[in-house]
């Protein structure tokens, strides 16, 4: 079971129809099989949350303390799958069970940055960062249900205009972050421009960022979040573990859309989840889990969830990325393939599907083969935007290689193209360039070195992730031509 922390506040389209669906459920009592399938899909992201939270909860950080990553990921990094090598993370497990929190952000003017907030189930319900041009300063994080507010971000500048300058709640604050659940996550991202010279600048920004608790009344009693809650007394059988974790966390952590909570409670109860415990109903849980996964994969890999970007590149529908509302199937899918993905206003993650392999995102090379990825132009980005293509092995970890190179992108020294055997150009008219994806032990000629992205040594299965942050609309509306991917013979000296 592979989980991810990809750096993968839109309202989800399914929010428009829960009333109709709830009415249907009221007319027809769900079967135990149906309720169990729903519960497995609903609770699946808790596996990813546990994998994210446990190292922090069981270490020196605990909850509500920032853990600043000081170096970019390498092939030795295997804490999570599919890490990016573009940003440094500042992460925290958030627990609002007893107190509110305040995050204090320094001025950041020279790079992409974002502090995304996630609920327990992986919904990216709020973002503070460069894309939305948020001001530095203090933002108070609170549990939305306790103060009767909708989840998301409330900016005090707007509130002050409505209420005047006498509102004491805004005194000293830039705004509020209203969380749908008392437990959650914060995964700040700072772009690293150059690993050799820019890390210290990012370290300074991290050191100037603080997170601390403040007193607040609580209307909904919630236990303190601990390592034992996400790890102790849980089955090693994955489907059973999902049900046990759902029983443990769902009573205190409501659905992203609180209006859907009665339906959720009904389905969980029918599946054997009640009063914080899971009581097996005697059905074949493994078989239902397999059907659930197949259903999710089919659902999430077809229109309208997927948008055809041409040249065999496909993107997630903007309404299906990051903040999922009542679309629990899509939430499951992203938890599996790109946990803690950002909403599409922050980033997009196009996927290449190999037409020679049934449209699979898994690529394959022999020891004598390579892929070329040919761009006709640079990806169009907004201010402070960046892009990269990263390669991962079959286990979804970074690939060891003699260059210690795991990605190529806008900060790479890429040279432009002239023909099928060289990336170099003598013509100033061409704006295109070509990336060579070739086994790590098949070194290309020197004129290809800058454009070489190493694949697994000896060949084998692998995959690539195309990340684009602070994107231009032409990246998602079909105007920009996505790169052409071709399999060729390996280019060697």
C-alpha cells in the first residue's frame, strides 16, 4: 500500500448534489455491503494521515510544532513516496482539541511560497501564500464548528471593512483559518531556487515562521491527538485497520460538508462503526475493499474527473483536486496517489499515459531504451511560478544515479533542440527543448548531460510527475501544447 505526500479552496462539484443523494438514501436503506464499501472509501485517507502524523507525534515535535525540513529529498529519503525536490517543507500536525493556534509568517517577496491547511481527511481547505498575494503576519487557526463559521480563510481586512476598525477579534491579525476538523495538517512549501546557494535563504524564512497556541473555549469536547491514537491497537490487515481508524476518528472529525454528516453517520453505523468501535459484520471485508479500490480507480481515471490535455497528457479536473467536499471517491484516489495535494489554483499535476501500455501512467524501459520528452515551448507560469519533471522508481521513490539528479525544470540548465540526437541549438528562433529519460547506468554523450533525467539502472518500471506551480490558465484550457513523449533507442557515447 503506497501513500504519498505530494505537494498534490475549490468547492467540489459533488457539493451541489448531496441533498438529492441523501433523499435517495432515505428511500432505500443501504445494505451492509454498500455501507461497508462507503466506509472503506470514506476512511481511506486516515491511513495516509497516520503515515504523515506518526513520525511527528512520536518524535520530539508532537502536535502544533513546526518541523522544518532543511534539505531537499534524495534517493535515500523513503519516509514518504513521490517527494518533490523543488521545495523545502515546514510541517506540523495540528490539534485544535483544546486551544486555537496562531501562525506568524514573515515577509516573503522573492519566491513561490504557500502554507496550505488540510483537514484530517486531506482536504486543502485554505491556503496562505504568494499566489493569493497574502500579507505577512499572524493568522489564527480555529475549529470552524466551535465558532459557527464556514471552513476556509477569513481575511481581517475584509472583515474590518464590514465591521469597522473596532472589531477586537481582528486586533493584530491578518485573518482566520477555519478548520473543518479539530485534527489536521500544515505543510508549508518554500521554493528552492538553487540547492547550493539558496538553501540558507529558505532556512532564514523558516526560522522566522512561528506556530503557537492561544486559549480558546471549546464547545465540542475532543480528545488530545496522540501517537497512540494513530498507531496503537490497530489491525495489520489494511481494510480492518481503515474501519478501526474511522471508528476512532470520525466521531470527533466531521465531514468536510457538515450537511452530509447524517448520511455519513448512517452508513458508518450500518457498516459496524458505532460509539468509537468497529464491530465486524461477518462479511468478506477484503473482497469489498478490493471492489472499492477498483471502483475508485475507474471513477477517478475517467471523465469528468480527468481532462485531456492532448499529446497523451491528462490532468485532474480543477474541481476534483485538493478540496473534495462530498466526493469521497476522489478523496480516496488522491490520498492513494498524491496525499496532501494542493488545490488547482496553487498547482497542477498533469500525468502522462502511455498509449502503448493501455494508457497506464507506468512507463517501462529496457537497458537499451530511452524516452524523449520534447517541449515546443516553456510552460507558461504566473509570477513566482515554477515547474519540474521528476522520475520515480517502481516503489515510487527517487532514483539513485551518478548525478544525484532527480528532476529537471525551470531552474535547470536545459539546452534547446535541433534534431533527434542532440539537445543543443545554434538557432535563436527555437524555444523548444528535449529531456532525455534514460537508465542511470547508460550515460549519454556530454552534449546530452544537462538534459538527462536518469531512469532506473538497467531499465524497468518507473513513472514521472510533472509539477507546475502558480500556473497560467493556458496550461489547463488547451491553449499550451504539452510535450511529446517518445520511446527511442538509448543515446550513448
